[in-house]
C-alpha cells in the first residue's frame, strides 16, 4: 500500500510537464495557477491535521519568504524550459537539486566524495553531457530548454537549504501554505513582466496541473515518503522521467534514441546515488518540488 502510494505520487507528478505544455496561458502563469488553485486545499489539509497557520516567528517567516522566492524562480525556470525541451529531459534536469545538495554537503563538511558519491558525480556529468548533446543536435532551443530546467534544479537546492531550519517549527502542510502565499505574487509579477497571457481560455490543463502536481502527487508523497529510506525514494523518482518521456512520445512525438536513453539512465542513476548519500529530507520539502 505504501509503495503503491509512493509510485502513484511520482506518476501523478509526471503529468505536470504535459499539462504545462498544453495550457494556453504562459508557462510562468501556469506556475502561478498551479499554486493558487491548490492553495485552498492545502489550507484544509493544514487545518485538518491540526497545524497552525498563524503565530509563526518573524525570523521564520523571513526565511520562508526567501525560500519561497527561490521556489518561485525554480518553477518559473522549469515551466519555461518545459516548453523548449523534451519532457523526459525537463523532468530529469528539474530534479537536479538532489545532486547539488550532494555537492553542498561536501563543501559544508569539507570532505572529499567517497564510494558511490564519485559514481553519482560521474553519472551526473556523463548523463547531462549526453542529453544536452542530443538536444543540441535537435536545435539550440532544446539545449536552452535543458539549461532552464537545470537552472530550476539549482534554484530548488537554494529553496531546500533556505527552509532547512524554518521547516522544523512548522508542520508540512502549514509550510506549503506559506510557501504558496509568498510564491504566488512573485510568479504573477514575473508573468506580467514577461507579457504572458495570464487568464487561460481553457482551464482544464491548469486544473489538472493543480490536481496532479500540487494535490494528488504532493499528498501521496507527504503520506508515503516518511516510511521509506532515501534509496527507495530515489528509485521511485525514476518513474517520473520515464512516464514524462512516454507522455512526450504519445502526445508530441518526442522519440528517444539509444543515446537519449543512456543519458537518462546515467542521470537518473546519479539522482538515486545522490538521494542515498544525503540525509532524508522532511516530507514538506521533498514533496513540494515537483508536487
């Protein structure tokens, strides 16, 4: 039951890139709506689990505001990149924050990588080089899309590090409510500055995005992640790019060659090793990325 919930959550999250691709609002606008539409449900979850939404120390709120800005930039960059590259690539590079945290751990501890850490680094660099090389063969636009998704992964790592202490005194759902409250205005301002269409003509993709990414995917992960070690979490995460690549092929004709598959396997394996080599994050943070 728990494993099924974990896998179902990752499959639901993999629907996100497809929904972003087909919406007729702008990509940054889609990021705004995915948070805004899900916000009432997150408030209900927070209240239903007895988590307080008020009375949070000012210092904690400042940290949450800073982390939420990084999260808004993460979503904006990732959603923008989704429209330029293949869905499988977008999902893999968008989750690169785990590898960034692995490097950060070495810097903080002032130690050199060991064992599987070196393997994670080698696989990450090799897989990224292969995928970006294959994207460049398609067009420079797909390479730019990869870079935007990679930048999203970097922003997500900043988000995780910023909220590392803030999340200790706030419940998972309460934290997600506050992150959404701070991130939504940032995303809306960015969308308006970019001149994107904010109000869609068809709400279906955005409703599906909020449902699959923010509510179903996130809810299942919050429910199941605390029950599994990092290695299992990393392996389950590999279902996301696989399902996203399948959506890309069926909906947009994005064909993957042998080198693409090799690059995905290498980079996906690096994510697993990175999850294995770093401490398990709290559910409120882990789930919030592609959730």
